[in-house]
């Protein structure tokens, strides 16, 4: 079996390769690609599994991380005619449905467990003889799991030796300061969190939370008053009160007003 690994963390890629070799010592890694740009260039050059090609596929399967060094892996499908079966590996659950809208065989959460990896490869082998690429509905039936929420429902926060679970409904807003990110509860407690605002924005229901500027991501109920300044500038009073003045970025004002009106 020939495999492509698309992963921007070299250590993770090496660990995945070790697990694959454990499953099948004869398995061959034909390429290890760290970015959307390099993956697009590689697939476009090798035309692996693309329609109309008389050449046998250079790779049988790809393992693909979703968060790459220059963007989300889904951009690869927008820039290639890739039909190669994919097993996604990621630390984020929220992309599962989107993953199965492309050529996905399975979706493994990091750190990748060997038994889950082996089960995914067994599934790939079982599906492969039926037709080059399995039908999406068949795939969804095979990987059917109890329904998970489309958006994150709680965050785990480390406080020294303790771990606290905070429900999303109890969060007023998130903010970043000096390369750190914090959530602020409705009671006004500020807690450090191990995600960037960019990551958090992709985890939350956009009907409830809005990224008003580079520093703040706020929940609708936390907005108490909106002050109109000159040149259309908007300032927000939040509850609990923020130590920083919170303005809506000029580039986001129209979108913000639309969001408030939903």
C-alpha cells in the first residue's frame, strides 16, 4: 500500500508513520507534505487517481491533518481534482461533517490511537474492492456514531493542578492579551484557555458569538449597550465589564449589524 501523509508537525508525522508500519511493515510512504501549497503542487504534478489518467495511482490512500501550516486542508480539494481516499487526522471534532463531504474514509482524533488507525485501514481495505472510491452514503453509514453537537458545548480549563469545565452558555466573551487567550464567565471570572481566538471562533455557534475585533469574541447576551461614535465607529459595553475598551472593527461593522439583526 502506498500512502501520502499531509501533516505540518514533523513529530506527529513520524509517529503516524510508526503506527502505519506497525500495521503493515510493507506499507510505503511516498510523500510527506506539511502545507496546503505543497500538497496542491504534489497532487497536481502526480495526478494521482485523477479522472482521465491512464496511469495507476501513485498513492492508494492519504492521511491528512486538517489544520496545516498555511490553512485548512479542505483548500486542497478546491485547487486539485483529487479523488484519492482520505483518512483525516485532527485534534478538532467540529470538522467531521465537512470531512465526509470530500473523499473521506474515516476521521481520527489526535493523538491517533493504534486500534482506531487499524480499524480505519481495515475499513479502507474492505471498501476498496467494491469501487475505486466508496459511496458517501455508505461511508456515513459505516462511521455512524451517536450524534455529536455541531459546536463546542464546554471548555476544559486548567487551574494549577485542577481542571474546570465551563459550559459555553456560561461564557460572556473571550479575549486575547499578550499572546494569551482568556474566557470571561457571566460572573466575571477570567480564566486562561489553551486556544487562539481564531481556533475558538471555528468551534462556536456563529449565531451566538461574534468576533468584533482581533482581541475580542463576544456572546450576544454580553452586549449591554452599543455607542455610536463619529465616522460610524461602534463601542460596546459588555457585561461583565471589560478592563479594555471594546470597539467593533471598521471592517466588521456591517457584518456585526447584520448579526445583531438575526
